[in-house]
């Protein structure tokens, strides 16, 4: 059974006077009020920590170094019926809690699109206790990323993060998340990179590729917060979890830092993000198609299921599947294009193609698609359009 994927902003429906993140009640309200009065309150250090292991020292030092770069975000928004966040009511005021991180000394902060979309008021809480307003610089629902900006914080009090190279990640690598789960700001959780090159649905019809899967505890309120390596570099932005309960089940997803870098720069420099458009839908290779096409069992690639009319893919000659045959009771096309590489880079699955197009190409660029068709390998130049 397929598990639901949830956005991970902690949401409170003000119009309904219900606390969806941790449940309604006076004790919860009191806790929230106390946190907001002093969101950066931390226990006073009375002695120098005594570390038992080197790992403890690394995590403690990383937290002290990175916490000032991470912000807790409280948003008030008027929800419309077309909101992308399934936790939000269809109308009325909503209050959401998320996370973000500082990326420069001009006050720019990266977070998730779904944290601040539709906001009428954005409150940013800093680790030193400072509370300021922020304005939206730009939104990118395709990647579920956004950039906001604070104006009233001196440059010397802003602590930008360093973005790492998400191409250098590996499964088993230790990672750390810092965020505001269930409105508990500056919470550190640890885990590993569980998998790479996942694909998740964005806030539009398009998917996000090259996504990082992690078992670091991520819950509502972690949205927009950093996923860090042990060198303190941001390698991803925590965005979604796979869970039946909207709480951590050990499967979280982070948008890769290389895509974050591209989107951040485009929003700050031009206010907009342009993505390449190919114009297909497809799926990963499976046993049905291997049998129908008579392909070797180690064949990998993307089975083209639909080619949009007048799209760059259609103009280049990619074709729709046809001639279905019965395979174990299922009707499987016998005539179908399989994309196996782009610009000489092998593609194992749809996530690889989505990630390559988002990170390595731009509208108007011509790419060379390697296509397996009727037992022959073709090279199709395709000039990409814009979404």
C-alpha cells in the first residue's frame, strides 16, 4: 500500500480555534505563549560540557555554530480554497510554523514555499531572541522553495550558512537537522542519508528530482529547515515526510542543496526561476515492459508513457506508446520509447531525468537523448522549452 506524503509545516487553524499540530488545550496554548515570549530561551550553561565521545563534541559544536543561522518562522495567512497545503482549511485565517536559514548578510532567508505562500504576516525569530518581520522576495512552487528577507537586522548579526555540494552525498552519510518541530524551535535531530535520487511531488504538476531521503527525525514545523552534514554545510532543505500520521516515521525528504543554490540565486537576482520543459510523462522500467519489449533484465531507463502535443519531445520525434499486449493479465504497450541517457549520462529512472533537467539544463538548450526503440538505439537532439 502506498504511504501518504505530507508537507511538514506545523499548522494551527485560527478560525476553527484548533491546534492541529499537537492538539488543542490550555496547556498547549500556554506553552506556545511562553515560547513566543522568548523563542530563543535555552537552559543556561553552568559548566563546560564533559563529552563522552568525539561524536558528542562534534554535534555540540555544530549546534552552537549553526543554530544562530537557523530561524523559526511564524506565519499568518488567509487561506483560499486552492491552497497547496492539505493541512490548511479551505478558508479563514491560519497560522503556520516553519523553519528557515540565513543565506547572506543582506537578510535573505531560504525556507519552503508552502511555509510562506499566501502569508499576510511573517514573523522571524532568531536564536539570540530577536523577533522581526520579513517580506517575501520570491516563491518557486515547482521546487517548494522560497526566499524571504528581513530588513532590520544588522549584517554583523546575520550568520549565513554554507551550501554544500549535494552531488557528493552518499548513502550512510551522517546528517543533522535543525528546526522547529511542533513549534519547538532549534531542535537538533540526527540520522543518515537513507537514499539518494528520490523523486517527490512539488506543489505543481511537476516533480522534484535528486531528492535526499533521510531518517533524521523530521516533523511538522521542520519545513524549510536545513539538513546538514557534519562539516556544518547545508546539503538539503527538509520539505516532506512519508507518514500515515503526519509525524516522523523515519522517511523524510530534503530538496538537494544544488537545486537550492540555483533557485535561491534566481529568485534573488531576477525574482523568477525558469525550468526546462521536455513534455513527457513516464515511469521506471519494470518486469512488464522487459517482457513486452523482449529486453535484457539489466535494462534501465524511462519508459515514455505520454508525449504532449507540440512539446519539445514531440517535435524531436519521441512517440506515444502503442500496440498493447497482454502480460500476466495487464495490457502493456509493445511499441514504446525508452530513454536510457541524456548527453551521455546514463539514466536509471525518472528521478534521474527530472534531476538532470532541473540542475544541468535551461530553456532553449539542446540536449541529446539516447532512446531505445524497436531494438535500435537512437540519438535524438531535443531543444528544450520552458515550463
